[in-house]
C-alpha cells in the first residue's frame, strides 16, 4: 500500500450532508449505501421514527464528488503475488469516480476511515505531489527497473484526471527516462495521451489494457455508472491500435449469470478493433464488498440475485470469496472450468496471445535527474 499522509479534514465533516439510506438507488452512482469500513469504531444506525417518508430524505440531493489533495510519501507499491503479472504499480488516486459496484479496491477506502460504499466513489484523494515523488523514487541509486503498472487499484483515467492530470504527468516522466509501463483503464480518456504513448510504443515501453466486461449499455450503466460506455471503450481500442500502441482487452470481472454471456462477443469486437491479447478475471468480493454487491443485486437484479450468488459461492469453495492465490482470480469448480475453456477457445479463434507475451524493453532506462532549486550549469 502507498504510504500517504492522511487528509486534514475530519471524517464527520466530510460525510455531512450526503448520508444516504441503505437500499436507495442513486442515479450515476454504483453503491446504494455508505456502510462503515471494517476499521471504524463508530456505527451509524438509521431508524424510522414514524414521520412520513416525504419528510425524510427522498428528495435529498445526490452525493457530489469531492476531491482532497494529499501529499504522498512514496508512490511505487510492490508485490510478489504469484497470480499478478507485474511487481510494481502506481496509483495517482484513492477511490474511483467510475463507481463500479464490483471493484475489489473498494475495501481499501477503509484505511482512510471512509466507507467502501458511496465514499469510495464520491470522496476521492489525489496525490498532488505524485510526479515529484515518483521522480525521486526512480532516481534512487538502488532502484531496480521493472515495468510499472498504472491503474492496478483505481482507474488512472477516471473523470477527475481531466482536471488533475496526474496520470499524464507520470507518463511524461516515464517517457523521459525510458521506463516501461502497462496501463489498465475503462475510460476512453486514455486517447488524450496518444502523443506520449505512441513514441513510447515505438521503443517497446508501453502496453495498454482496456477493460470491457459487457456490451450491454443498460447493464454497464448500472454496474459501472461513470465509466465510458462499452462501445466507446471498443472504439478506444481501435484508436490505440491504429496509432501503433499495443493494446489488449480485459474481460473483467466476469459475473456468473449476469455478464458472462458476453465474453465471446467482447473478445470478438476487441479483436476486430485491433486488440492483440486478452485476459479475464472472475468476480472477487473481499471484505465489505460482499455486502455492497448483495445490496446492488437486490436493487438491480432481484430475480436472479440468489442464482448469481449461488454460482459465485460455487466458484469460491462455498463462500462469497476465497483469497487463495491459486484460485482467487479465476475461481474453482465446474463453472470456473467452463469459463476457462470458453476463454481459451475464443483466444484461439481470434489469434490472441497471452497478455504476458509482449516483452517490454527495460534496457533503455535512464534514471531521472533530481530536481534542484539551483538549476543546472550544463
């Protein structure tokens, strides 16, 4: 996890004015409630005191997106998980305005003493000194180069990137010192940075993965309310591919009995658009995400909620989630095996290589120069 200084504003003030009752649909938001994080000591309980519902919060304003700047101490996180293809990652933002209800990163908001529910998609943190700290870390004498993933936790091209431009600043730095990276996003805003990505691609320094898990706009609007529409993401794949940027598609996450039917269609359209490789993951429900996803099912897919969760549990050894490295990404059991076979058949049909087959060049790296207040003489 990144070690960043906490925001100065109090949590009580941050939540004032936008408390939402559990179970209420909110247009443009994924979560329907704001349950306390697992580390909080204070619990909030809503009670009906008998007043008419019209006098309660049915007409309460929708929660607004609030962005707080924080000062990061370090930005490169490292992992040695055997089921993750990269060992280094950077994330310019905490929380994600896309509001994907299935996002496995939601529970990370609990470390900020904020809710993995609405807080995760409305109370965001931007690491204002992101590029400066990254420069300092890359310039350390003992730094060992390895491709850096951008967007492993929250989307680097979520809507607030238009204003903050932290992802672009990081790409400019990586391009400057010829450092390879991979990008994962579900926002067409990635097209904005083609002026950086194209030259990097020529030097085998970048690969982009666009996440598309359904072609159903109606379903996507509920699952991923503020991400780019599926057809727009397919168009982004085409734009990147035609510009010469290596691009792949991630069918992730696959939710049984909800969007798994679209796997082959997504891969077909992505291949036609120019994607070179494909990957997939199954739905993961760690910590508070179990409650949030069940609540979403009850609101948006009540007739199939029980069936969806039954299949999810079958893929997780009878539980809502199994964190075993060997199975957490793909699941286990009959349904998981079926998904794997379907994916492999589609890969062969469209000539997709594995995502790890593209080798990024680490031989060009030149450590960035430390910024000096005195400038340079030569």
